[in-house]
C-alpha cells in the first residue's frame, strides 16, 4: 500500500488541499465515526500547527516530509497542555505538564497530533473494552473488538482518520490490534525509542511504536522517534533504517527463517489460522528460503511469566495514583482511607485485578516461588532467543491463536484474555523488534535486537509473495 | 501490630481479594522448572542492566512556569497555590 505520509506530503505541496482543511476533514471524520476511537480531539493544537504549515506553503517555503501530516497518539502519552487520561476515570481531567519525547520528536518534524486515542485503561487489556470512554469498535466489523490495548490507534489508521498513529506495546498492545484491523504495527527493540512521557505499565517491556498502512510509513516514523534520550536511561543509539531495504533482494543461501513448533502445540489454536500459517511457510519455502522448525517454551509459561512480571510492575507503577497530587480524590476518614477509596472507586475491575495480583507476587510467601522464578524464566527466555538468532535470521509466527473476538466475549473470562496473548508476550520479554503484517489474521516477523531493517525488508518480501 | 499486612492494605484497594484467573497463572509458574533453587540465582539480575555511565546526573532541573502552572492545576484540592492534603500524622 502507498505511503500515507507521501500522499499527504504530495497533496500539500501540489496545493491540492490546504493543511487546515485536511486537518478539519480528519477531525470531522473522527468525531462522526461510530468506532469510538477518540478520548480527546486536539482541535486547537492541530489547527494552529496546520495554519503554520499553510503559511509556509503559501510563501513557497520548503516543507519537511512529516510537516502537516495528521497523526494520532494513544491516550497514555503526555502532550503539554492537553488531557492525558490513560482511558481511566482517575485521570479523566488530568492535563499533561510536559510532552513525551517520542511525540515531541514527531511534532518537531512537523507532524500534527489530532487525537488522543481510546485504549484499554493504562494498557490493561487486549480488546480496548476496559476503558472509561466506552469500548472501541473494530474498523472492519463493528461487532468485533478493536484489539488492545492500542485499539483506538489501530482503528484510526485502518479507517484513514490518521495517516499514522503511535501506540504503546507492553505484551502485544500494538501488534494484536494491528492484526485485528489489518494494518502494520511495529514493536521496536526495547530501548530504541524513549518511553519518557508515556504512562508506565510494565517498565521492563513497555515500548513506543508506530501503526501505519504501509511499511514505508513504519520506517519513516520509527526513524523519526528513535534515539538516545537523557530522560530515559534505557534508551540506546540506533542506526536509521535505510530506504534501500525495500529494493534489496531477500533470498540467498545464507538466509534462514525459523518458526516455533510449540506455538502450534497449543490445542486452542484456531485451525484456520494454523492452516494459513502453514500455507505461508510453504510459499516461502518455494521461493528457495530455508525454513527451520524451532523448539521453544510452552505458551502457558510465556503468558504466566509475562503476567507475573507485568502485574508486579504495574502494582508498583500505579502506586503513585492515589488522588494526592493529581487525579480524582475521594475523601474518607484520613489520608489512608482517602487513598484506598480513591483507588477503589477510580480503577476498573481489570486494573484492580492486576494491581492485586502484582501486590501478591511481591509479598512474603509469593515473592520467591513466583516473582523471582518468573525473573529467572525471563532470563532463560532471553538466553533461548540469543541462541535461536545464532541459528536463524528471523522468526515468523501468527499474532494470536484465535480470530478477532466479538464485543463483550473477553470481559467475561479474564484468563482467556490473558491466554490470547500467547504469541506476542514472548517477543516482549525478549525485547525484540517484532512487526505485525496484515496478511490473513496477521503475521509477526521478529529479528534479533536492533535489526528492525531486516524485519521490514522481509515483510516487504512477504507482501510480494502472499 | 501484626507483621502480616492484608492484601487490602498492601494494595490500598478496599476489599482486595486474590483472583482465580490470576492464581491460575501463578500455578503455571509454581510448577515450571521444579529444580529451581531456593537461593536467588545471580543471573536474574543480568536483565535490563543500565551501566552507571548511562545514568543521568542527579541534579535538580527547574520546571518552566508553564509546567509549574499545569502541575498546580492538576492538584485535586488547592488553596492559595498550595496542595491541600489530609492530615498526615494520625493518632
């Protein structure tokens, strides 16, 4: 699919549309949509930036590639002077005092934020139904969930309401909704993009990443946001992904692709998804590429390891939400009671379930047998990835074991929702770059750390043979 | 005072109770790797290491007036520009 960024850029410089009209059209489309993707629409910020772009074009000044391009950001990012709720009741009136580094970089390049996007509350969910703002509806069928937690972001891109959106991925929150709405979504290498200014869910796997309709847009946006940031000590230097990757040949004798056999030992996998994946492997083999079957951890171990660590970290990260310095405060009988009532009334059932679970695993009697063991398993999982990527260049896998659920189904069974993350959480624990491609029910392409270029290059090849 | 604090107090959530769904996830970890040592293995600390030279200097950074005003505007209760809190020292 053609680059949306390029399309907007060309339309603006050809003066086919003014930037102000373009932004007004996008905002109107979001406002009138029944998909419920927007928590807050950024009329004032967007219009002011659009008028500045129009002024440059009128004066025949050169504009940058991202200048005037409308984008959305998941409502967990801070943007100075604008609401940032995390889709929670707790922070429904909270105004950001500063701007997240990744968002600032995009705005410095001229991209225009138009909407704070609906998502699962604090990233706690896989359907975008766990939100104070009401559930997000899938872009392709409104009876289905949008996926989550970055559901509003994926739907906005799929519907063309934004040229691209910035999601957040802790255990699959970019990749899974991207698959459910048939767009691309990249979880970059952990540390490639700064997390400063994103509401923390599980800090050791939280990643900022783009959702877009084309691989070229994923490349442009990833490059624009990457780099070391003094405000996030986990960030690393990275090499920009060159445009030439889309011209290079993929297949040669040394290239080897892997897939995890254990993903298909899961008895709950949908047969259609399994057959589509096997069909794709067969097509890849016919192109002369070596495909190797790899052993891996049982998917239940991956899911449990991820959730133990994520719940422990979210219990710690959300301890700051107590209605003292910001957020809704409900008065009780003294400070401890104020805090407990404010948290009990303002968190959703799912968020409370995760905080309580995290508190349990960090407490006496649980910490060694569960939390420390999960940390040990994390190290084993990372070691296994290191070993696998010495044997293969890339790993491919489905995104989810089952098709997109209908609205309301997942809320009834939290365990089923956790298990639906079986194919995404492992790569989060590994900190590896993983891209969802919108082929069939979605395909993930994963490389070793810092190898986003190879991921995009192979995705481009895969697109040509599907 | 009892050394064992209930979950409700630790999580600061009224009537906090363990979830059956979450307990099932814990059970998977409990039964995985039965040889797991009682001693905490050193290698668990090898994950996500940040070297000292990569840490930023511990200095106070002055916020802009705009930031300060936004922070004040987020106070749940405010009086004369100060944050109002419940009495901290309790009987």
